[in-house]
């Protein structure tokens, strides 16, 4: 889902327009219009990548009027060169879609972030390789092969864990390619890569590309909520009622998407005609999210953050030396991960 297409100028514009917004919420929430009715409270939410099916609940809640029903005027900020976690922690955006790795690493480094909604209930990533690679029968066969990667320490820890859990050494070559890793995999320039099963995986299937894969959780890596909606402690403390209204209206949006996938996909595409030019991908991706119990868990859970998953993944990242302080030094003491999330704003 990575697509670096926006420019810093956009973020400068957003910063100018929205930097003071959240600070004014606490003052304006008690105010009323001249007609005696409370005005809609403005809330901004930043995307983590260009629009995709992970974001569908936001657009449904906006365009089906769920935010308006809650007394909110929600503005969805497009993805730009500055990450959503940075925008949220600096009070430029009130909420933001956040990947799990970004949440853990930024929070550990001192950023003011707290997850308030789990977009997905399970890990959506996987190790993937071409189906005709008969020599790759299990992760230990990845030893000595070439990985097309994205340049993070997390990838090395993740892949090494998976290989060693299967009895291998965890030794492999890495070529940093970014999103071109998928083309490199297709033409055989690399042996394996990582992909989001509900997006790149679905796209590969639609293109007729035959792939096989390994799930992280089958090989020693904790299952996790890969994507969250996060806010800042500062915003949540100042605006608890507005935050609850936003989170619960967003939850309605995702519930609607699960219950009405065809209409939900059409609404998402209609709201983003320039960006979403492949309706088949949107429809198939949403189906994968629903059928795989990502948006709604097997027990019917939507949005709730699992404390055990937070602690397991946080502990794994700490043990792997991924979590670092503001000076870039590996944390010496495991954080209290209870402070990384809250379910208090859900209905």
C-alpha cells in the first residue's frame, strides 16, 4: 500500500490550516451558534498511505452521515510526505491511521501517540515468493536467498525469526527496493519479499501471478493488529467526548462496510475516483478483509484492541532491539504497553 506521491507543499498547507484546530476544540466544544444549536465539531484524520480499503470506514462514516449524526464535521487529510503519526503527535491532525510498527517505535521514542481503534484484528502481512520455486518448501529454505526489502531493521528481525523458528540459520541477502520489490519478485530479480495479503496479495491474484507464502504467526512472530487509528494524549484529555463520538462513528463505518460490502466499495471508489481506478481490486480487497476476519474478528469484534496482542508484539519488538529512545538508543527497560492504547472511546 506504499505510494509516495504527495509533496511537502501539501503538508505545509495542512500545517498552516490545521495547526490551531485541535487546540481550539476544548474552547469551542462548549460554545453554541446564534441559533442555539451546537455547531458541528471539526475533527481531522490523517491517512497513512494513499487511499485503500483499510480506510474504508472513514469514508463510509463521512459519506453516510455517521459523523454528522454524532455532531462532527470530519475532514480526511490525504497522505503526504510527513507520516500520520508525526502529524498527530504534533497536533496538526487530531487522529491518524497508523501502522503498528510506526505506533510502537514513535511512542517508544517519546511521541505523543495512543491507539484508540484497531482497524484490523490480525496480521495482514506475509512472506511471499513465486509459486514455481519448488525448492522453497518452508522458511528454512530462505537461508542464503535474496530478499527484496524496504530498508527497516524490523524486516531483518522478522525474517530471521521466521527462518530460525523453522530450523534455519536466519541468514539471507537483502536488496533495498521499496515498492519496486514486487516487480523484482515477478521477474525473478529477488527470491522473496513481504507483502500485505489483503492488498498486494489480492492485486497479484487478480493479475494472474501465482504465489505461495508464509504467515508470520505460524513461525514465531506474534499475531498483531497491523493497523490502528491513533490520537494524542493531549487531544484525548482535552476532548474526551468528541474523541468518543469520532471513534464510535468510525466504528459504525467499518461495521457498515462489513455488512454491505458492495455499497461500501462503491462509496469508497466514488469518493476517490482519481486514486482508485481499479474497482475489481477494491472489491476483492474488501472481500479478503471481510472473509479473513480482519475488519471483524471471528468473535464479532470490530475495533477493539487486544491487550495481549499489544503486549506480545511490544515485547517482541523490545527483545529484538527495535524500540529506541529519542536519542536512537535501544530501550533498556521494557515499556508499560498499557499506555500505548485505549478501548475507552469505543461504544
